[in-house]
């Protein structure tokens, strides 16, 4: 296992996540703006901002960009408040079960030993360890805002199917996320993605309301 190679890979993945999020926000603003601009143009009348029938309407774009950013920000702040409880809250929300550090289960004892070894090697506090008992696939993640509230979670499949060396490689990769700050960035990005989701949910609600209103008017 090359710990520093895993750490560098984690750092590059974090950069990609930031780029994709920025692209998602810009794409959302562009789609909402185009929908409104085309709707005003097809209406054949000046819009509420007095921009006429042109598809490029600077004031409309600013309103859309500002409104979209405000919704994303408020939704993200709400989700971030939920995630501020630390990595344990994330693990429990995904169905994780906290492992007792004194467990006598053979597989769980192996995992605890590996995590403790990696903590000593990296010089950070031993994170809490969770296992997702219902997940048979091989996966793992680290979550938390700081090294003091970090957790490492593995699936039941990883615990049952991987050898000690393989599991150590997986845990080493997760520790690279903790040391590089990726887990904190991932939580923040999760909160921001939730802000984008709020826009989708709001749009679905508007379409549902319009559909209900049309049905009532036709009835």
C-alpha cells in the first residue's frame, strides 16, 4: 500500500468534485434562465422586467442567478446544520452501526486493529468505526468535519470478503481523505448538492400546482 499515492489521488478527486459542483450550479442557472426567456419570447409581449422579446435579457439573468444562488445557499445551510453533528451522524443516517472498540467478533476485531494501527501511523485520534450490516457490496467511506469527529465506515461486504491486507489498503485510502481534509470538503459539497436538489423539488412542486390548476379549470 502506497499511502502518499492514495493521498494525492484523493486530493485530485476533491478538485474534480469542486469543478463539477460549479458546473452544476452554472448549468442550473442557465437552464432556468433559458426556460423563462423562451417563455417570455413566445408570449409575444414584454416581460415584467421590460426587456422585450430578446432571448438575452440581462436583468432577467441577474434575477435568475441571484434567486437560484439564494435557494442553493439556504438549502445548503439547512443541510450543513444537520451534518454539523459530525461523521457519526452521517454514518448512522446511512444505516451504520457503531463497533465497540472491545468487540470480540473476529472480523470486527480485525477492523478495529487496522484502524488503530493507521491512527498511530498517521498521528491522528482513533476515529469511531461503523459497519453497514445490510450492505453486501465492498465499499467504505470517511466522514466528519475535523479529525476529532471523524468516523470510518465499511460495508459488511468489505468486512467479510477482504483479506487483512486488502482491508488495510481500503482503510489507508480512507485515512488519506481524513488527513487531506477531503471528508470535510465532501460534507460541504453534499450540503451544496442538497441546495441544488431543493431547486428541483421546488420546480416539481410548481409543475404539480400548475397541472392541478389546469385540471380544475378544464373541469
